[in-house]
C-alpha cells in the first residue's frame, strides 16, 4: 500500500514546507530576494533534519534546473580522483541556468587529499558555481574549508514539531494517531524528521487492519485509529506499564517493584537507552505537574494538555498524590540523567537503571 517511502513522499519542496528551521529559511529566502548568493555553504546538523532538502529548495529558488544540479555522496566518492572529476565539471558552464549547484552530502567522509583538492576549488571558484556541503560531523571538516563557507546549523526537530508532522502525515494516509502514539513515535525519531516518518511507515505498513485479507476501501472510507499500544507492539518500544511501574516505584519507595520493571524490560530485550529516556520524559512531566500543574491540566489558555494523553495525565495526577515522601523532585531526575549518560558504556545494560533506583531511594 505504501510503495513510496513516506520521507520521500512528504519531503518539503518549498521553503514554506520546511519545518523547524526558520532561522535558516529566513536567511536563505532573503539572499534569494536580494540576489546575494554565496559561492559556498556548509549545512551542519544531525541526520534527518532537512539539510539535503533545503539545499535542493535553495537551488530551485535561485533558478537552477535539474540539468545543472549535481548531488554527490562523499561517502561513496571520497577520493582525490573523484574530486578532480568534480573540478573538471566545475569549469564547464551551466546548461540552461545562471548557476551550477553541487550538493556534496556527508562531506566529512572525504579523504585528506580530496580535501586539499576541494579547497583549491573553493579558494577560486568560477562565478557560475555554488557548493552546498552537508555534514553530520562538523569536527571532521577542516577549518580551512569551514572558513570559506557560510555555515548554517540545523536544529534537531522538537517533539512538538515531530508530533504535528506525524499526525498530519498519518491523517493524509488515512490513519489517525492518538496523542500517546504520536508522542512515542516522536521520541523514537530522536529529533529526526526522516526517522520519524520511517517509524510511522513501519506502523502503517504492519498495522493489523492492513494485513490480509484486506477489507477493500476500508482505509479510504474512514480513518483507522492507531494507539500507543499499536506503536509499542510494532516498533518493539517499551510498554507504558513498564515505564509507569518504574516511576511508581520511586513515588511508593518500592525498590522491588522498580527492579522487577527493569528486569522485565531486560528479559524482553528492550533498548535500555530508549526505556530510560521514556522514564525521564514522563518523570519530567510528573515534576511539572507537582510544581506547575496549570501547565498540563489545561487551566491556562496556553496549556499543554494537548501534548499529553488523558491516560498519562490521570496516572501522573494520582502519582503526585501518592508521593507523600516528596520523591518526585529534581534530585531524582538528576540521578536518572546521570544514568542516561552512562548507559551506553554499561556491559550490563540494565545496571545503570538499577543503580539509579537504589541511589534515589537511599538503599546504600
């Protein structure tokens, strides 16, 4: 049903469609309007934040046709010979545009000799050539290259922006995401629009309502609802009950309950980093609910109740009431954050969570 990848189908094709990068879009639009175009740009940011899409949109905005737009993957074309071929192409005038644009993705993968060859071209570029370099690892790009480019840093997508995009795309595909499922998909995306759409596609393709025998026309007639439980089942994300049990164990000062939740997550071979991230996200909401409840319960005009499901809000409200010992406070979340930093280096994946629980509850 979904033959075309969603990230390709819904890739932005104009500046107006670019999400979460207003600080970059405004500058590039202004440079187009004033005809002040630089000869070299460096787009920096984590994966799936729109670097290549914005590069294409910018090339189109300055009137570059498909014949004069070249995209190069530096990971596959990283040697000096590849750059020499590029330099030869630079000398040739555009076919039917004012400029020739060269988009070099993953530019940090170039070899040392290739960097030297590219630098010579950037030092004395022909007037008809524009380079747009893209990288996820700025520290691997030589300073001599950086100093010759206009540098734009792409922000990771916020959870709010990701949730809105995912809900909009799901609706366009004939599905309805509830708040909890959109929230979980946003967390799984980890700031990447592309990864978010990839996770969504997985859910849409393997949702039970789409498995044979397919009721023809069902999706087209009405939206198919997708719940957080559906997303957990299809993506293998930690179940809400395991997250809730861990947090409840802190409020209840029940270390056995917390350890059992962690061990269950380990037995199910869940990603411990993701599990702890979900715990921290919900623990943060519990602290907000304790100190500034109006931000979550809809009492304020700008309340964020739309960002939290009714089930989660009810769970957190009851949890705060149970927390007579005042465990849901900043020291506890600070300990969880410390464990999150350590979790990748732990040869026993669940150990940082167990140690954090012991430290929070003072069982030492």
